[in-house]
C-alpha cells in the first residue's frame, strides 16, 4: 500500500487523512480500457522499480513498451501519467527523457530532456517517517545507473560533441549491463548504445544473449532488426527470424509493423515489404483517427516514414499509379502544414523518387509531377539528412526537365549544381557527416553526367561516373545511415554504359549494384539488356525471368514491361535466337513483316495489271472484226455441207 499506517503516528491526523484520500484516488487511476488493449499487444517487459504505486508502475511499464517500439508520442503521455500518480518516481522521468533521444534516427532534443530531469530533481522529495522530514526518494542502484547514464547523454549537449556523448552513454550502460545481467531492458539499451557508436558485432552478441533468455522480448527483437539492417551479403538474412517474430509480439505499434520491412528490402523481398508497411500505415492512421481526432501530425515520424517506404516498394513493383497516390498524400500533408520540416523533407524525397525510379520507362506518366507545388524551399537546418534530401530533390527536378526537353532544364541544372556545392561545403564542416558529404558529391556527379550524356558527350559522362564510383567505394555504411537513398551509383553508371552501346562493360556495373541492392528492378532490367547486347542470352534469361515473373507480376502496363515480356518469350523459345536488344529485335521483325507485305502487294499489283491488259486486248480484238451483216449466216459453208452429205451418212451414225 502506498499509504502507510505509520503516517498516522508521525503527522497530524488531518494531513494523514488527506494523504490517504489522495493515495486512494491515485490507486483508482489505472490504465483506461483502450490503453489496456494496447498494453497487452506490445509484448512482455519486466523492469522493477522502487515506486510503491502499482498504477504508476503499470503506466511506467506501458511507457517502456511503447518507447521500445519507438512510439515516442504515446510513451511520453504514459510516463507523465506515471509521474502524476507518483511525483517522486524517478524512473518515470527517465522514461520521458528517453523519448527525447531518437536512437539511430540522428535526432535528439537535449534541451527538453534536461528540462525533464530538472522537474525530476524538483520532485525528488518524499516524507521520511523515521526522520520526520522530507528527503530524496529511494532508488535502487540499477535505477541510479539508468538515470545517470541518460543524464550523461544529454549533459552539455551540442552537435559537435554528439559522438563523445554517445560513447559516454555506452560506457555507463556497460556498468548497468555488468551489474544486472538478467535485465533484458538494460541489456537491450546497452546494445542500442553500441549500435549508435558502430560497435555492431558487440551489439549483436548482447542481443543474441537477450533473445536466448527471452525469445519474445520486444526490445531484443526490435533492436536486432536494426543490428542486421545492412546491405552486406548474408547480413540481412540473419535478421529474418526477428523480422518474422517482431510483428507477432508487437501487434499494434506502427513501427513494430514497419521494422521488418528494413530486412525485407535489404534482400529484395518487395511484396513482403509492401505487406508490412500497409499494416504499419494502417496501424498509425487508425490510432490517430480513433484517439487523436485524425491529427495528421500525430506520430508523424512513424506514419510518414512508412508512407515513404511503401511508395518505394511499389515503384520497384512497377505500380507507379499506386505509388503516386502515396506521394500525393504527402504533398497534401505538406500543403496543410507548410512549416513542418519533416513533412517537407519526406515530400522532397518522395517526389524525387517518383521520377527517378521511372526515368527509364518512356511511357510512364511523369509530366503530371509538379516539383514546384508546394514551392521549393531550401532546407536550412542541422538535421542529419536535410542536405542530402535537398540535393536529391534538386537533382531529380533538373533531370526531369532535361528528359522533357524543358526550356528550364539548363537553368535548373546550373542552380542545382551551385546549391549542391554549398551543401557539400556545409556538411564537410562536420567530420561525422562525411557520409552525407560524399553522397551529395555523387548526386552532383550523376547530374553532371546526365547533362553531358544529353548533349552527346558520352565519353565525358562516363568519366564523371568513374569519379562517382571511386567515391562510392570509400563510403562506409553506418548504423545511422538511412536504408533508402536515391539512385545507386553503379546502377546509374551501368545505365550510361548500356546507353553507349557497351553491354559487356555494363554487366559488372549492374552486378555490383545488385550486390548492394538486391532485386532493384532498374538494375535487373539493365543487366538483362546488357547480357543480351553482349550475346549472353542464357544469363539474360535469368534476370528477365526474375523481373517479369517474380516482381512485375501486378504492375502497371508500360512499354518496358511489355518489351521485357516479349524478350523473355523469345529467349525461352530459343536462347540463342538473337543478340539484339529489345527495340532492335522488334524493329527487325517489323521490317521483315513490312517486306513480306510489300512483296505480296507487288504480286497483287502485277496480277491486276495483267488482268486489265488482257481485258483491254480482248476488247480491242473484238473491235477489229467486220460487222456480222457482211456474212450470210444462212449460207452454209462447204465444210458444213460436207458433213451433211449422204456420202458421210455412216459417220453421222456415231
């Protein structure tokens, strides 16, 4: 019982009675029915604390379950409810402050976190009946370690000392981990701290131990997915078991439904990824509609993250129309809240991809894309991926203008390159952002190569892409690097090489692209075409089958898909039938068919002319005969008389 009998002996009866009443009221403030419904579908978590208020403890555990699945908005509400029930509950403040560190998302809010800790300190006073005075609330040594570690993370925070603070946090969590080996929450957050500082193998070892003890622990499952979210061969496959189990354990959190898709897309399982994020988006939308009056900004980091990823998978499946619907939803959200930086960044990436992923398919409708509505606004902020996002948007806008032969193409390309140079200089000032700086350099080189190629300077374009590939080879994927980029360097390089007519040289470029990004459809199509151009139709058959039979099964109808189907049919009939690419093959068949038709028409014309000439001749012959009246038709010729002569009567018998 939160209220103790000893209060009656150490305080005035009126005050004791009041505290009893307050305690009883607090005891009645348990989870609401809708909260219970969510609580039971977030997995099982144990984290004992020193609070003696059972309802406060349950709200605390509810918050822990939520923050484990990155449902930060609702987690904050739950931790604050726990604080209201027990104002001196230190771990409830720890939980709220934990929501201000968005692990692996390159986002933190240290000012807010430090304000929460100040509130904790101000409320860290409880009545001590033995001493007859107020004193610090009791905490276990583990609770002190939890709180001290998080304080260290946010203390004197700045962007410049982020990596140092992350390392200090990991060191503090190591102390907790060593002290409480069976604390699965503490162990999982220690692993997460290790991921933040790219000690990935150590993190995987810790998480493996958590899942051996508790195979269904939501933190162990979730953070394992992040630990294996890499495109290195064979790595993502190790996360498949957690990807299948996590949404079975955590059934209602948007991020819980979404996170398995990170593993699926690393392997190129597009339909599985679509299914995961359809559920994730629905979970987020349903909660916002039912509990938050349809607020489009609620839990936006999860909901629109799923929206962006879902568009990408659909583009891979050739479902451009459906993908555009999600892009337009993002545009509408930005128009409704034009000052929302997250909305603007997400829209920049989505409209860029809608063009970039369809740029090689001539008949896919792109002219309806409006890069100017809402109007372009530079992203002047310190968020990790703002610079790269803006560069990708500017690249796509300029490339679309080139493709459409717009009068604005040259000006847009010039302004994009100028702005990219500014962004490169800006990000280069922060050593921790070297990955971003290199990524923007590659986008700039891709745009310059596109311009050179469009102007017929293919050699110069290929030289620029060799520079881009050299930069790509120096980039190291980090745990904080995003899963979705724009156009892969080696795929783009392969497109230019294929366009130059060198299929054999394009093959290793597409092969490298697919090694990093399995089953990307543009790379599969490019590799199939490159093999055909190089005369290796047996290899081409493999990639056309994978593309046409396994990925483009429910796609829109567009020329590249139809061509792929025709080429695939031809290769299946005779793998050595042709060494020509799709367009050349069908041009040849059209020429042959036209030739046959021409010959047939010539024959028909000759027959008609011959018939007309014969008819003309007969008419002319008849006109040259003398009139019939010149002859006595009644006078029999000698020959006729001879036949009628009785001397030939014997002949007439026959």
